[in-house]
C-alpha cells in the first residue's frame, strides 16, 4: 500500500512579495516590462553578508526559500534534497564564458566555474544543513520542477524517505535574456502585466524565482494539501491534449466535475497560448480557472509558483481576485489541477487535493 | 532481497570507440584514447591531454543527415549512443510501451554557446544554437531522434555522477511500475568551458592520467555518450528479450563536506556503496570487481580508496580498476560509460586494467588491477562522484 504524500510547508522568493508565509499576495507588484526581477527578501536574516557577496542569485534565493520551508515544517534536516532548475546558476556560467573569451583563457578563478555547475543549489543546501541523504538535480526545461516532484513522490509513497525538500529555482541574467530576445522567446516590447494575455505578441515576459516545499508522507498541523499525482510529457499535440488530461484524471479516479480549480500557465505568447485557451473554452469551460504568469513571469521553474499558489489556495480556501481567469466559483476548493507547457513542449499535469 | 531491473540494450561512443564492440576491443587490448586536443582551439592545448572522439561534428552530421552546424556536439553524441542501445534491444517502435528517456549532461550546448557568445548580437548566422544551451535541449533532440512522443523525458545534472543517477532513476521508475521501458544515460562533449574550469581548479594532468598512483597529477577530460535500455519483466517476457545484465543495486548520497572536494574518509562514497549493497541485498564480499570512479586527482583517489577500505575491509577489497585512463573523465557520462563497461565485464567474465599505474599510494595498501584478468564475475560495483558532494553507486549483476 503506497503512502499518501503531503505538502507540509512552502517557501517562495519570486517577483512578487511571496517570501513571507503569513501573507498571500496581499500586495501585488505590477510590471510593465519584458522582464521581472525577484523582490529581494532580507537576505541578511538568512545568510552572513560576507558569504552572500560571493553567492549566485539562485543560491541566495534558494537559501531563503528552502530555510523558510524547513522552518514552517518544523524540521532541521530531511532525508533527501531534490531540485529542479532549467539553467542552474546561469549568471556564473555566463560570466565564466565571458571571462574565458575576454581574457583569452587566462587569469580565471574557480568560483564562477564551481557555481555554474547545475547542482550547486542542491549541493549548497545539503552542505548548509549537513544532509548526507539522496541529492538530485533535474535540468529539463519546463519540467525540471515536476521531475523533482515525481522523484520525491515515488520515494515518499514507497516509504524510502519521510521528509523531502523539493524545489525549483532559476535566476535571470542579461546575456540569456538578450540572446533569447533575439530569437523571439522574450517579448521585444514592454507589456502591462495585467493585460499580459491580451498582448497578441510573440514571446513571454521573463522572470525568476525559487520555490521550495517540504513533502512528507506524514500529515501535520502545517500541512497544506495532498499531492495526488504528477505527470510530464515531452510532447502533446493540441488535438490530443484534452484526451490526455481526461485520461490523467481517470487514472487518478478524479472526474472533470471534481476539479474545483484549474491553474493554467498562459504566458501571453501569441504563438503558444492556444494550448490553454482551447482548454479554457473546451473541457474546462465549466471549471473555475486561474492563471499566474502575469504575477510570476515566465521561467523554466515558474510552475513552482503555480504549485505554491495551489497549495496556498487549498490551505487558506481563498482564491485571490488577481489570479482568476473566469468568474466561476466552487463552493469549496478541494481539488486543483495545474497544467503547464512552454512553447508547446514539456507539458505537465499536477493534481492537488485539500486534506 | 530485491529483484534487479533488466538491461536489454546498450550503446556508447567514447574516445576508445564509436560503438560497444569498438569500446570492448580497446578495453581488452589496453588501447587508450588519450591524446592532444584537436577539435577545440584552446591556449591550453600543449598543457593538457584529453579523451577526444576524433570524428568531427560535420562528419557526424552528414552521417545523421542533419544540416551542417545545426546541433551542438552533446546531442549528436547522445543520438548515436541512444540509437545503438535501442537497436541492440531490438526495439522497432519506441512508443509501443510506456517508455521514458532520462538523459544527463553537464555542458549541454556550451560548446556552441562559448563559440558564438558575442557573435549572436552581430549576426543571426548561428542563432540555432541559442536555445541549445539549455541542458534539457540535448535530451529533447535525442527524444526526437528516437521518435519518442507524449512520454516522460527528463535530464539530470549532478556533475560527474549524472549518468549513474539517470540509470538509478530509470531503475526505480521501472521497479515502481511507472514505466515499462526507459532509455537511460548521458552525453557530454568537450568544451572550452570545462577545460578552463577544471584548469582553474588545478586538477588537470598535463600527461596521461594515472588513477590510484602515488604520483598522479590529475585528470584528463573526456567526451562520450552512453545509454542503456532498461525494461520491465512484462516487456522482457512479452518480447522475449535477451537480457544483458541487471541493475541490481543503487545508492545515492551527499558527502555534505565541500562544494568541489571529497571528504578525506569518503563519507558520502561509503554511504552510497552501503545503500547500493543494501538495495541489492548483497554483502560486500559478493562484489567481484569494482569499476572505480578513479579520476586520478589526488583528492578523489584518496577519498575513494579509503571509502573502499571502509566498505570491504583491509585486505578484502576486490579487484578494482579505473577505466578513466582509457576514456578520460567524461563528466556527466562517466557513470554511463562505466555501466556499459560493467555489463561487458559480466558478459565476458573479464576485468580491465587500470592503465598507467606504477607506484602504490603511500596512504594505503591498495593496488588496482593492472592486466586484463579473466574470472567469473557475478556482481560489479561502479562508483561515480561529483561536485556538490554527489556520490552514486550502481551494482550491475549477471542474475536478477
């Protein structure tokens, strides 16, 4: 008999003020830009300033969000640390490449190279809390975070671990933004976040963030929700998508009617939002709908923000106005489905349930 | 005692061969693939040796019928090895069972990014490589090349233990019934980025690497891709597959000691080996051969040697060797390359020499296998350790 998996705590550093778990999108920062940077928490409260100066942004954000999650779960260590990141500490990679070229492969120092390793965040967290357990890093674009969820869920269900720190982190840096704007992945003109879905332009607004959660097979007072199921697919055609979602729900003994809220990953890219709008008008037309990328902006692990949002909604039973995509209401929000894809690839479905 | 997961196919490309047979032939004839670098223009060319695959990207792209300079080298190598593995398994339709692809890489498309880093802003000639920097992009290209659709496809990057972890995850997903079949492994090409990175860490040897030798001077970087096909009992039975070997045990732990160095006594390595033995339900004495991580850096070989002594006991360490003197250290793929070599060791009942070994290390009395040796081999233990404290061990066995 496999064990039930719970989300026992959350920790978020994002382009909204989400680092304080006692709040829930109380203040919204509205961007009118092509990029959005994290709202910095008080890093000094978490990291000695001397260390913080040399730290990559992704490590700093993750130190705060992971410590927040551990604190809220009331634990100091975990059995495993699993991190998803599309690009790792890409800022250090870029600087190191720049240094190689600018200095013709001379006068280089190792710090940037070391931090550029994709598994730096998972390694640093393990080092910080002295966790000698299982340590994994997934780096598969828009399903990096979901890959981590699948791994953690498998271990908790089989009782191979009791508490796992799972997270998703990506940092935004200049060369990456500038180069991806060249190929149309990032919008060329600023867009008002509140009108993101009506932008009718190519590309997305790029952001960054770090989301960590303690997943456990033991429910406790701090528990937010149950993680029922996660699936990732490298491809799904638009035509096949509704069928894929329905069979995912069936496999998890959940009817379409049972979905009290669907959280969709629309990012305002005129070329790819069709995946979502078809669902909104199709199989989810009678389902309350929410979206979030006008708040989080887009990045490989932006779905960590959706997971955070879903967990918060289930715990507080409050759906903030700002995330509502339609005006349908469920009397209670018991079951949430999160669907995400990026540029038509790397689709993911996550099913959460109130407990 | 838990049952192993069947390995039904394998593919590899490395500095000692473009397929499994060529690799095996080099291994038993003591033919190393370490040379001066020829494909990358680096000022360190005279101070380093590498395990380079001599075929050029253009030659590979012609062979794969890809447009010239369309892919970075990691996905190209990955496609070649993954296809060989699938072919060996006898798979004709990759989508006929619930199949996953778990690849791993550390550099992804860095070889191209570093080449066109500034040029992107002057001309659109090489914009096809911009998105190739993402580690996941190399895996996506492999998935496309093998025709995998609507499936679980992911990428692991845990530095030099990546492919071992990909194999471990694949085995776990088969065991838990989430997948019927999974292609697991990794791919990493040489790049200026890693050459200079390891250079700053001062762990690159200027000559042939000498694992477990007192006078070892560091590692030679290498490039490779290696994949295994793992299949569930259901598929094996239905398709009447020939089983090459089994993934019997696996263990992952973190040294939690230092971002780049291993702890002096190899705590993480000990934990990884213990867990793998536990999963396999084997006593240390059941291990017939250890394919060591053995990078030939002062730090790794000392730490790993001590860890082996802790696991097996003084005087009881089985025959062991590092094959990195053949291939160089292929970073993410090391665990994949060495899994293929472990299967070959089981199939042929032979173990490979630890080339270039002369002087035993003064810290302990451990002497690697220095000649090809034939003996009945039932269980091989293979170690892979990486930056970030990542330690992984696989046990590959003849019987389930």
